[in-house]
C-alpha cells in the first residue's frame, strides 16, 4: 500500500504523540497536560488535537500501543510443562509485563471512573490474561469440573494489576518477592483444585 506524504506525516505525528504520552507516564507524570505531551512529541498543540479528537481517542491509541509492546514481552508458555514449571514461567512473565504496564496502570486508575475508553482498555487486559490462563492451565481447569469458572476467576485476580499493585505499592515488596508471592498464590490455587470440590 502506498502512503502519500500527508498520511505518512499523520502516522508519524500520531506515533510521536502516543509515545510521548506513554513516556511521560513512565517518568511519573500521571496527568500530563496536552502542552507537555505536544512538547515532548515535538509537535504543535494544534497537530496533537488534529490527530486526536479528544483524550478518549488518545487513550485508545495508547492502549493499542501498550498491547503491541506487551505482545513483544510475552512468549507462549508450553502447556505440556509440569505444573511447577508453568506456574514459575507464568509468574516470571506476568511480573515482567506488569512492571512494564505499571506507570500506565497507575495513571489509568486516576481517570478510569471518568473514561469509557480506559475501562475498555482494562477489560481488554483482563480478557488477554484470562485467555492465557485458560490455555495454560486447561488440564487443571478441566479437573476442577463445576469449579472451573471460580478457579479461573481466582487465578485472574491473583495475576493481574490489582494484585501486583497490592504487592508492590501497598506491601512495598521488591519485584522478586512480589513474584514469589504470586507463585505461591497461583500454585496454591491450582494445588487445591481437587480437595476443595
């Protein structure tokens, strides 16, 4: 597909704005102004609003960019590995992804109540997490029988941002200690699947 000069410029501008927005969040500016974003992206304020009709469209583009970056970090884990290996691999990968997502997740928490797009971005993250858990622990979920949905809910809650934030921000754990707490939780949930039925 051929892209004319104007379209190519618009694509570059949109990418620069999204990357600037995400960079500012990563640096701890949880509510960057449009002026700061434009300055960081080296574009005019007019160019920013020409390419993004409002904050919701910027949040949508930023959410998509985060998913692209997240996909680069995540590797499929072999579901034929032992339970211990799968749990360790999952938690190692989740820790890496959640640390990467942390600045954006913290910023999103401030604005989510007022933003349908941020709530949609969060729902998409949960969907991705649940799909991965369902694939990776298919055998264990099948063994759980009628408790499969409950087990999947518990696994999702234990391996997504709110739990990671509690470990890192509220309890003040380092990444390694937080990851080990996640391993213990996930392994306990999966190990109890038969006795708790």
